[in-house]
């Protein structure tokens, strides 16, 4: 996983909304697209970017592919962000 790929994927509001939907439960691309006014190829592109950043996984179940959040990547990102707070415990900011 590249932190750059993760932040690039998270920079798009549509991808963040997809992640919010997947936070509730695993969904198919069709179920995800029901929440957007965009083409299915556009949804597929966003899912591809999220998969490239390892933020989501896909799993085939019969004729459907279900997408789910890869929480391990979010833990890694969170730990990376927290490391900045720990390196500056006083909360001192440089001007």
C-alpha cells in the first residue's frame, strides 16, 4: 500500500461517499450506483481507484461481486497521522 495512493483515492468526494456506504455493509457495484447519479462505468472507475489504494476489497459471490472496506489500511493511515501528534506531544506549532 502506498500512502500516496490512499490519499489520492480519498481526495475524491464520490470515493469518500462510496466508503461511507461500505462502512454500513458490503455492497455490489449496482447497489453502490443506486446512490449516485453517474454512469456505471464511472462507478467502476472509482471502485478501481479504491481497490488500487487497497481501501476496498472485492469478492465474487455467485454472479455478484461484493465490495467491502479494508479496515487494515485505515488503521495504518490512522497510525501514520497519530505519529505526528506523538512526535509533538506539547502541541507546539511552528509559525
